């Protein structure tokens, strides 16, 4: 559940060929999950998470995302300020 103290984090993922839906469904089970999109370009998925502890973000990526089968690579983007939205 989102609270105003939480920060949005985006993670782009490369998956093994043919496993985008499987990976997206597994990531949707993570507590901090907000939404995921299949995307074009160098990465296959764009995942939005909300975290309340930026110090724990590395652990979240390492312990909850990296172990998901068929993820080949991740790229994490931190956010600072949201514009045009009621969520930060």
C-alpha cells in the first residue's frame, strides 16, 4: 500500500526470450510492486515499485527480483520528485 513517505523506483528488466509474462507475474507478487509494462528497446519490462526504505532497495532487488527465473539483467532508476501526480 502506498503512503506519502514512499518513493517510486523504476526497474527495467531484460528477460529470456518468451518469458516476459512469466517474469511480470512473478514480480507482481512483490509487496512493493505497483505496476509493470512490456516495453520496446533494450529492455523487456518496466516495473514501478514503491519503497519506504531507500537503504533497503539493494536488498529488495538482490533478494526479491534477481532470484526470479528468466531475468537476465536489471537497471534501476531512482526518482526524486513527481510532477502532475498526487503520488510522489
